[in-house]
C-alpha cells in the first residue's frame, strides 16, 4: 500500500469538503447590510466591512487544510518511525 498517496488524496478530498462547507455556511449565515453591501452581519461580530469579511473567509479556508496537512505529515512521520531498519 502506498500510504503517502492515499493520505494525500484523503487530504485533498477533506480540504475540498472543508472549503465547500464553510463557503456554504458563510453564504447562508452572513447577509449584506445597509442595502449597498457596505457591511456584512455574520452573527457574532456585529458588522464586518467587506475586506474584513473576505479576510475572515480566506483565513477559514486556508487554516483548515493547512492544519489537516500538518496532521497528515505528522502521522506519516510517526508511521515511518515504526518501520524496521533496513539491514545493509
């Protein structure tokens, strides 16, 4: 079995699912205010300017896959530690 290829593919699939979920969440939970789109209301923070809103989305979409990738690399590193040393 090729663990690296399999885990990389899982990471790609879960990263796409992560991004799709958060894009759907922000689309359904956040609404433009003031009828000209000057601010977004997303529940917890009172009102966000468009630049703050898009920064929040970008941070959410990037942070999850990066953390998932680091966890995957750590898992590969740990699994490689259990291999038997090659005898030369």
